[in-house]
């Protein structure tokens, strides 16, 4: 019987053919195998045949017949009228959650979902779909940080760039670290820490990479090209090696030491200027048209660098040595993912004054 079924099937009905073949393959005889060869016209049937048969015999796959009208997976590949569509999505235990750009959005009836269906306009073939990454509920993503920390700012910018809703938990490091922070980062006991569900991720640059890999529906933070990605990581590490130590040193130095430190730091900025020209390729950011990994790594320090400029009445970025970075600073601070979450220079300066009175020089906040 199975052999006769195979022989009546043709290429246009390949999906149905595959289904029929699958039901008989685990217990087929030689005529069945010959029919499969003729139907699929492949010389690799033996490999597929034996693999499926052995998998079924091992109990890893269970073959069950499903009526065509009950093939729920068809909702992802075929067009249906409204009544049939509604019947299938209800069997998937899906509920209407919201609308996206005028399109109906369905999500599985669970709290933590990884994807949603976007229902596009109906055409002559029925409804079309696309899979989109779903924002997790706000309570599922938490960020432990301090408002003065450039390292926490990195994470905030990345989350906003990816349009991820999250709960921000301010840590008062001078008043003692919270139990949640100590539990979430027991090794370094420092902020920032990203909590994704019950999974903590520590260290700002690692968190930014994690965000880029988990939430893929926003602009990419790291370049897709392996070489470009390696270069971006190099300059981000360079920023951590040079910028943060400079900030800590200059804000606790006397006037003469501070002037010497500024001169040396401007040499660092010249190298970053050259890196910007090569990475940006004439575009406004290290990442090109959109802020990227190095923009976030370096840009998070801009607020504190402006504090240093104001406190010392000095220019770190200038038209003569860093003309492109000078423009980049303005563009970065004006970016929608940055401008509303970056503390003002005056607010940071006031914090600096209150922390290290009477020298009016602040130690940059301890972070990662």
C-alpha cells in the first residue's frame, strides 16, 4: 500500500510526499525504498533511510499520524482564511498582546517568551508572518549601577540602543553594597551587573557584548566582520587601559601633575583620533552610521572628561590635534540612546566637589 502511495505522488507535492515517506520509512521494505528513490530522485536515500529508521528504533523519534486539518505548524508557512487561522493560533496557546506598527502581535501565553509573530496585511494568499524578537517583561532585566559610573552608563546606552526595557537599581556604594550586588558579583563585588532573569552578567564591556548577542532586533553594536570586530575590541580595551587610569590619576593630582597628565593623555587621544578616522570611514561614529562598541566604550567617559576640562580650564579635545573626535563628542552626546541618560557636566562636577573636598578633585567611581 505504501509503495502505491509513493508512486502516485509527484514533485509538486513534495512536502506531503515527505510526510508520507516519514510514516513508512521506519518499517519499510525494499519496494518502499525504491519508490522513495523514484519520488525524490536522490542517491543519498540510503543514509537518510537508515538514520531515520535507527532513530525511531532507539525511541528518539515517535511517528504519529496528524490529519491535514490539524497541522498546527502550517500557520508558519501557509495562508489561511480568518476562521482557519484563528483555529490554528488558538491551538498554539497564543494570545493577542499588542500591535506593532498597525500589525497584530501574537505571543505565546507564557510570561517569558523569546519570540512573537507579527501578522502583516492579508494578501490574496492569506496572511504573511515574520518572526521578531520579543522584549522581555521589564522585571526580567535589571541593572545594578550608580548614576556617576561611566561603566554603568555603557550598559544603559546599549540597552537603550536595543530598546530593551529594564529595571534600574541604584547602588549606594559609599553607604555599603547591597546583598543583591554581593550575591550577583561575588568575585569583584562591583557594579555594573546585568541580571537577565536569574542570570547575572558582570563587567561593562562583557555586558555590552552580551546585550548585542541576546537582543538582535536593534542595531548591531559589534561589527559583523570578524576582523572589524577584533579591532573594535582592541580599541575598547585600549580605552579601559588608558582613559580610566588617567581619570583617577588626574583627579587626585596637584596642579603641576595634572597639567603633565593632560599633556600625556592628549597623546592617547591622538591615537584614538587615528582609530576613529580608520574605523568610521567618514561616517559620524566609530561604528559607522550608528554608534557601536568603541563609541559606547569611549563615549561613556566623555562626561567625566568634560568635568576635567572644566575643573582645570583645559582642552582635551581640540581642532588642532583631534578635530574628528571633537565633532564625534557632540554627535555622541546628541544621540537618542545617549542624550537623556548621560549626567550633565555640572552635576558630575558637583559630585566631584562634594566627594573630595577641599581639593575639588574627585576619584572616578569604582566600577568595572
